[in-house]
């Protein structure tokens, strides 16, 4: 059951806030047909993420590694932003939110029209050479075999793998936005992946209200000022209706 009282409280906070930051995880995109990693039907139920999506796996077991990424790219090719992504893009234009920090690598926020998107974990839409740093479109990962750069080195998907550092600029921007925020809304993240899960706490510790929207419980529910249980897209549609109808 979704508590309308909670949604109204969230809308009041959104109206009062002068700097609202959205933080999204894989659960933001499950309604677009992309499986997440950790919920009941997530991708990781069959395989251990640290073994499959790691820099170690890329070198030690490249066939399985690239097969996994080809499968993810094929799924991504069929996915489109859903209403929730579009509402977030509209909120940016209406200055209701100031930034999106995302752990997602699917590019759906950009495709929905959002501009201020900080991608903490890179993007599935590119591949790069770790040696000469040349960047390619992700189509080089399609087809069979091990994809190689023109310099001969193995190509890596543009996503951050387990065992890799997060991009410095994205970390800096996310830190800035978290500290600036008056309201910080987490949508569809288990909040189990570090260091990304540091930002909601950083926001709260520097004075922001912390809101969590998720279908299941998360490890930070007790630290949040408000927890809304529900599907990302459905909750966003309801919140948008309340905002538009001045309720
Ligand atoms: P996660 O898989 O750890 O957690 C997903 C969370 O979303 C769960 O708590 C689940 O209950 C919730 N959820 C699922 N569907 C939902 C819905 N419709 N509405 C609301 N909540 C929903 O994901 P995470 O926290 O983002 O962290 C794991 C990693 O997943 C990140 O590193 C990210 O790069 C990667 N990832 C990204 C994608 C993507 O880009 N679409 C897909 C899979 C994994």
C-alpha cells in the first residue's frame, strides 16, 4: 500500500527545497526492462558480481566476461526510458531538481532528456583501450571473440568494474551536489555498493533530508527521514500529479 500522506510530505519537502538531488540505482531502470543486480529477480542471482564484472575476470576469463557484457548490451538495445525517467528530465527543466547522481550505466536519464547527470559507474555505451585510451562506441563489443583496439590491446567496456577506481570528476561532482542538497532522494538502489552509497549519508550529515524510494527494504532505511515503498516509475507519476495539481 502506498501512503498518500508520505507522498504529500515528500511533495512539501520538494517545494521547500532549493537544491534537490536525485540518486538512482538499477531499480530505476527495471520498469524499462533492464534487470537490476540484487533484488529477487536481479542479474546477480545466478552469478557472483565480483567474479563476473571485475577487472580480474576480464583478463582471466575474457570469453565469459565479454559474453556477459554482450548480453547486457543486447538487453539495453531494446530498452527505452520510462515515464519516471521522463518526469525527472521534466523536473530538471522546471528547476524542481538540480542534479541526478546515478550508478546506472544504461544512459536512460540522458535519453529521457536529463542534462545534469553524474554517472558514477561510467557507461555501457562506450568501450575504451586502457593502453592508448582510445574510446569506441559499444558496437565494437558486439560480434564474437575478444574485442581489441587498433593498437592491439584488449578493449574494456566503458563501465567501472569491481577492482577499478571511480572517475575522479564524477566523484568530485557527486560530493559537491550531496553537500549542496537540501533534499536528497534515493530511487531504486540497494545502497550496498561503495563508495557510491557514501553520498546519501554525506547529504544527510550536511543537513539534507534523506528520502528512499524502493520496492524492498534497504540497509539505510533507518537513517532516512522518509521511506516510500513502491515502484520507481509509479511513485514518480504520483508525486508528479501531486506537484502539478498543487496538492
Ligand atoms: P542493486 O541491484 O544493488 O539494487 C537495486 C535496488 O532497486 C533493490 O534495492 C531493489 O529492491 C530496487 N528496485 C528494483 N526494481 C525497482 C523498482 N521498479 N522501483 C523501485 N525499486 C526497485 O542496484 P544498485 O544499488 O544500483 O547497485 C548495483 C550496481 O548495479 C551499480 O554499480 C550499477 O552500476 C549496476 N547496474 C546498473 C544497471 C543499469 O544501468 N540499468 C543494471 C544493473 C546493475
